[in-house]
C-alpha cells in the first residue's frame, strides 16, 4: 500500500476520495433550480419529505449502534434531525403531514441501504452518517438561507428547522471533533477503504434522489 495512506488522516482521505461524487450531488440540476429560486415551495416540500425517509432510517438504526465499538462514538444526540424534519413537514404539509407521504424509488433504495448498513455493517453506517450530517452542518446552511429568502420562512423557524442545530453552538469546533473521530475510527486500512467506497455510494444514492426529483419538477422550457 502507498506509504502516504498510513500518515494521511482518514478524514482527509474520505473527503478527497469522494470529492467527485460530492460535487456531482451538489451540482445536480434539481438542487441548482431549487437554490436558484426557479422552483416553488412544493418542490422544497417534496425534497424535505425525501429527507425524512432517509433520516428515519439513519436514526432508527442509531439506537442499536450506540455501544458499538466502531459506530458508537458517532451516535451523538445533538445531530439527530427526525424531530426537526417532522416539525418542518407539519408546517409545510399540515397536521396530517404523514398522509400521502411517499418515498421516491431512489429515496426508498437510499433508506434501505442506510438501514442495511445499520443492521449488518457499522463501519458502512459511518459512511452514511458522515455524508449526511457533516453536509447538513456545512452546505445545509446555504439551503436554509435560500429557503428563508425565497419562500419567506421565519429565520431558523418552522420550515427550515432541519438545518438548525440548536445544541451545536460552535459548528466549526464540532466538525473538527467529528473529523478527529474519523481519524480515530476503529478500523484497519482495508476496512477504511471499504468505508470510502460506501461514502461514494452514499453520494451516488443522494444524486439519484435529486435526479428523480428533477423529473418530478422539470422546469418548463
């Protein structure tokens, strides 16, 4: 193995190795149209619905992993998003928000893979945990800001609570700590490579959701 692999921090390896997939997800047509203000609040609502299915899988699976030697250190209550997503959906869809809620095929595949990793492969679960929560703490703040300005949500209020981490007062410090957890992950080099591959898969699954959302909300020519 390349000698640099043993000295390069794992948090750096996972970030650089998945950069291409990360960029593809971030630059999807749907997300570009959403952030550009070219889509209505119905598209934002449908996107929020899809997030709920993914985070339910992430967070229902987390309880059993709390004491796991590999995934356990990553299970931090201040990151949990399901409750905030449900408040947002109640605001966007009304009190009976669960009625008619439907996962797109790509979303169902994404949530199923997250749940499978939670059940059978704790190290793989970390890949999904990393791609989602670190992204929410970073790029998610851009989405919140755009949503507030485009659709008039109260700042950090109902409709955008998913992006507001009330219990994380210093996101930069939290992200540093999270990267330290990655660097100290209880896995050998082969398993770390498998985590990186799963990270790429996570971004690809996310991109597939954006692609299907783009088909549901095409911009008229």
